[in-house]
RNA sequence: GCGGGUGUGGUGGAAUUGGUAGACACGCCAGACUUAGGAUCUGGUGCCGUAAGGUGUGGGGGUUCGAGUCCCUUCACCCGCACCA
């Protein structure tokens, strides 16, 4: 009768694998439910106990939905392009695919051991040419599209050509940089090259010279979300600013839709807020300031506070601003030049580091105030960002903190125009409250009214217009790396052209070394066959490049987020060779009903996926506006790191309890090197790190202790606990339930093995319910009312908990049920069988085993979830807490149907009442049916 | 600095609508049992107190018959953004 979990779990894992019962049906009359996990990058370290947290939760949900009668799509795959495999390839010369294959096998084994109900027939890998063929295909669609702002929709580039042929670009409202206007005749007169340059400006995948975050140590550029505090997120290398021509994605054109869509989806509020901040919408005005003695030139600024226009006392331009050269005077030219040079050298990190002291120089020019015609000195300063707004500001020191500091430093005028706050000579008053003063036509208006009035006036006088600005930047799309999708582009006379779709995939070529070339070009430059034969429609040797028929191919590759931005669609139709996805299949599965993953993807993956999805919708390939209807974040699991202390400037280590005033460095050591709690096994350490073989260890009583600290579980911190060890010891069902029992799914929590035995014992107890005298035996006779009550209460609780993802409370409900059924010695089939069904999503192996032993031939995975009957949830007797002035004094039982008056009477007669009443009078009695009685004195 | 989140026993946590704070589990204490099994069973366990009782959800204040829950204020920690005009 022992619960032999090893044997049981092996049997059912084998069965699930061979029977393929978790295959999502492509054509089904059942309602669909798409449950997805963020697919992992297959790193060499394998899974640790933090990974499965989300997988377990989604698996419970998927299994529950199957039992509820849904056709569930629950796939898994691998985000297999990425840096670690490439880094390893650089070091060892081994092709990244080899490393990948090994790692993926390990991951799959680990995932199977945990009993997940994945549909492995749909497994995909982003580095597989049959997959990235379609990533490249989407890229070409973006390349061949422009955004029509009047329709709020992406359209084919062929259509814009037709429009140009008819009317030039005079009427068109499209996303792109400002371009000289041209009419239809001019368009048809443009040479081929010019036409293509113009089109380039409208494409959603386009090349642009951008200031990028160049990381020489990684040999690549990084996106903003890959940088943490000025250093690369991976490896912590220094990042520099560099101008480069790069592929970009016009995500900014979708800013408004990305923002609006957030209201339609059920995501954690924190995550939505992060995206809102990242998109950073602000409303204001664009205002032109003319320049003294240069009537043809204007400085355009963006401001969210046009109400403070009469408080402007100077102007500031970003160092990259294009007008600086033209308008700075000869006297100031030298100091301006010096300043620009100096600010170029300052890395982003330095610029961010000292936000307190502002630098800048006067450039000699003056702008004219649009209303007062006052002379406003123009400065250049790197506190102005070239990439935001227009790269220039009208400075209002009285009402903007940074402008204030700048004004103080350069002794510029500070003019109050909003009433409120302290002395503006000492401190800026930034609040958007108060009435306008010294502001001509704005006087007396409050800030909100004044903003609108000012814009109205500005538009009326043609000085500018209202403007909505976004903080969101276009996404840089190229990487100077090997291990990514090749960008399907070739260059004809310097013009980028797409490889015809029929020729995809453009496969990654083999190269001798995975490093950049000596000249610093991307690794693909090393490929001998990396040229496009336009006529022959094939890849040929570089030697054949003649710029007539054979042209060089693009050598940068796509970023990590390319493949992950649409993989959820491919799972719906993974084998399709003719299309990204069949439209009928798409119409059925639509989008993801539940997406589970980490919140760290808030501004990367989750934003890019939404962007691509919206684009594909515009193109008619998908029917939904949002890819992930509901999303939950699993919390981080923290590990208990161990450190050894090294005395500074020495090779001597000191036991943590002996440290007094000495300065020490803390060095992470693998937690598996510890014994008896915090004691270090020095021999094991020396094996692990041979460089410490000769080190001296200062010990107390022959023991050496480590310092512990709870921090994020990660390979680099050597605090990783693998699920394999726990599976071996307690089984997958125990691990699954234990991880869920740890607390709310979305909360960060430390990993602690201490409580796991409780779960294991619970499963044993559950198992024993089915045994009498060492034999499997269940009664067919009707169960007691008490037993039915326990069952129905539990079913109700679980049905309420699962949709809320409150799995920790479900588990405690199971525990209560098993404890109570055990106490009344219930072994009725009528009670135990439904219990097996409802516990199956949580502990599927034991459930399958018991289900089989109960005599069923089919898997428990599709057995319908039992219904509960309210009849069994009624209590005949209610225990009322009797409170005096809100304090619980004693308890009394009453039949649930008894009326209020009767209860009050009985309570007042109770001897305890007299005691608590004393000489005081009752003011009133609060009676809440089936809850409490409170006597107010 | 801005935005978001979290604070409850020795520990993980529960309390879904303002209604018995600490469910369930770990740990600990006491006991029973013995085919010595990662056993099982019984009882106890927030804190102070022998007890009556008092006290208690980060701190302070408020609303209410009644507050972990609502409001104000304050502190600590975590996450995200950060010269965004």
C-alpha cells in the first residue's frame, strides 16, 4: 500500500508521451483555450526550481480546462538564438547548434520529469530554418509596408508608390521623417535610386543612422532594455554611444495603439503601468521660435507647459542639434566646438551619473519670444536629449527644476508666471496648480485652462501646433552577431532590397570563426558565399559580386526578440509550409488566453510582440488586436547564496564568525559545497576552484563558516537548486504541489525546502484513503452526509480558486478535506472518485494511478470536473461569536434557521452576558445573520 | 525624484463583500504506538500572564457597533523608470 511515487510517475510520464493525449486538436467543435508559457532560452545550466513555478501554474490551468471540456493548446518550445551559445562557440569553436541540441535535450528531460501536459508535437525552435523562414518573412512584410496615419493602419509599399504616382507626397499622412514635398510629376522624374531612398523613409523596417549603445566587449549594439545602469545586462560591460547605420523597426508609429490596447487586456496593473511609462505619452505643443538676424531659421521646441510661455528666459539645444553650426556666432564658435567635443566623449553613464551639476555654453545666438519679441539667449547643453521631442527646449526656470538649476549656474533671469509655492528665485515651482500671472492673455486662468488657451493662440498665430509626444523610441533591429536570423536583404547600388519571399529561408552560412572580422565587421562578413545573384535567385560566392547581377548580402543579424515576437502564432500551425499560419486555423485559436511568464519582459518581448501582432493584423494575417488576453507573472524564486570572506589584499580566507574590523571581500561559493548548515567543506572548495588550493583558511575550532544572503536564484550566484534532486527524493507531484503551496503565484519568495515533507505526507495520506488493511479498496455504498459535505465544500473551493490562480489555498483545501475524510474513515467511491478528478491538475501522476485502480480505462485528464451541490454546503448549526463592544467574549450555537429575536433573547439570558454587562445598559445589539452578534454598551 | 508593489506568529502563508486574525503547512513541546517506516496517531503552540485577563496584522491618527481590510499620515524593503522638456 505504499505510495511508490517513482514507479507511478515513470509509468504515467511514459503513457502521456506515447499516447500523445495532450495534442491540441486542429479542427474541433470544442471551445478553445490557449495556455502558454514564455518559452525558455536553453542555457547550459538546465532548469532550476524557479523556472517551473510558472510552468506548474499554467499546467494546472491547462489540465483543469481540459477537464472542463476545452480543446486546450499548451505547447512548448525554445528561444534558441542567443548570446550564451554564441559566446561558447567563440571560446570553443563549436557550432552553437551543437551546444543548443545538448541543452534542449536536457531541458526536455527535466520538463517531462515534472509531468507537464505539453503538446510536444508542436515544439519549435527559433533557430530552426523552417521557423526563422517566417521570421524573415515578417521582416520582409515590415520592409514592404508603410503606415497610413489617416487610416491608422499599415499598408503595402506598392500602394504608396501608386499614391506618389498620382499626387506625390503632398496629401499623404504617413509615418516617417519629414521629406521635401514632391508632386506626381516630380516623382516620375526621380531616378530609381532617389525613389528608393524616398521609399526607405516610409518603410516600417528601415535603415537609419542612429546613436546606438555600442558594447565593444560583446561586439554588438544593445537596446535600451538590455542596459542596466549604463552597463550591459549580460556581463556588465561598459556601453558607449556610437553613430551607426542600423535596421530599425518603426514601433513608435504604433505607440498610440500599444497604449490604448492595454485597457483591453487582463494583465497585472504593474506591468501595464510599466508599458505606459515606457511609451511615455505626453500632450503639449510644438512652438517655433525665430532667430534674431536669421529670418529663415527657427528653433522648434516641444513643451507640455505652453501655459508658461511668458516665463521663458532662454533656450537650450541638445549637443546633436542640427542648427548649432549654423547659428552659433564666430566669437563663441570655439567654446561651442570644445563643448560639443567634450560631451561626445562623455559616456552615457557619466552623463547620467552627475545629474546635479549641469554644463553648457552660450552659442552667441538669440531667439525671439513669439509673443513679446524679447531676446532669449540660446545655449547648448547635454541635459537636453537629442532623441526626445525636438531636441530643444524653451527654458522656464521659475517652473522647471532643471531649467532653474541651469539659470542659477549661468545667472539667467527667473520669471514667475504661475502663482503658488515658495520664492521662485530659490526653488522652481513645478506643480500644475495655480493661476497665471504676468502672462498677457493667460492672466487669471488656471494651469489647465491656460495650456489649452495658449495652444489655441499659438495655432491661431501659426507659431506652432498641438503635439502629442512619446518617449518610446524606434527599436534598433540589427545585431553585429552570428547566432541570429540573417536579415533577408541585399544591397544594389547602396539601396537595400528584399530577397524575394519564395527564396526564404535565407540560411545562416557556416563560417570559420564566430568573431567579428579584424576590421570590426559582423561575423557574417567572414562567409565566403554571402552574395545574392538577382537573376539566378540564389546565394553565390562573394567573388562574383559585380554590382550588376550579383550583390552583397546584409551581414548583420536580427536581435533576440525577433523570433520570440510571434512564436505563439506558429504553435497554432507549426507545420505549415505555405503560410505563416493558415487563416482557418488562426480563426479558431485566435490568440493566447493565458500567458504565464516573468515581469522582466515588460518592455522588451511583451511590447515587441504586441507591436508585431498589430502589424500582422493590419496585414490581415491575424484577426485579433492583442496577442495575450490574460497574463500573469510568476514571482521570482530567491536562493540562499553563500559567501566566503577574503581578507583584503591577501589570499587568506577567514571564517565569518571571526571577522571583526578587517576589511574583507565577499566571494560567492556554490551552496553545494556546504555541510551542516553554514560550514564550508574546504576540500570540496579546493576541488571546485583549484586556484584556492594553496589558500590559507582561518578557522575556529577547525570549522570554517560562510555568510549567507537571500538573493535572486541564478547560476552566476551559485545558489541554484535543481528540480531533479527534489524529484528524485519526493517525486514530481510533491514538487508541483509544494511550489504552488509556497504562496501566491505572483509573489517573490525565498526557496526553502523545509516545508516539503508536509506536502509529501499529504499525498501519502491521500493515497491511504484508498486502502483498507493494506489493500486497495473503496466502498460502493452511499457515503455519509458528512463525507459528501466535505467533498462538495472542497469542489466549490477549488472551482473558485483556479480561475483566480490561487493555488496555494486550493492545496490547503485539499489538505483539510483529506484530514477530515481520514478522521471519519471515509472510503466511499462516490466521494473519493470526484476528489481524484479535481486533484489531477495539481498532482497528475498519483491521480492517474488511482483513477486506473478505480477501474477506469481512460486517462483522468479528460474526466469532467465534478459539480457541487449547494444542498451539502448548508450548515444546520451556526456558531455565533458573541461580542461586547466589538470584543469577542464567548460563543454560542444556534440552528441556522432560528430568527433574530430568539437569538437575542437567548443571549441575554446567558449567565456570561450578565457578567460582561455589569451595571451598564445595552445601547443596541448588532446582529448579522450567520456572522456575528455584537452588543453595544 | 516619479510610478508600482509588499509589510500579519519562530517560518511559508490564510482571512474573496468591513464581521471570530493566525486557516493549512513547516518547526517546536508533550504523549501513544512499533513489521524502525524518509513512519503513523493524539494533544498543545501569536505575545505577556499561574490565572482572570490584557495585548496583537510595520508606526501614528481617523471613520465605524466592528478595521489586516476603508481614509489620512509616516517608516522600511522590493521592482520598474529616471535630466522625457
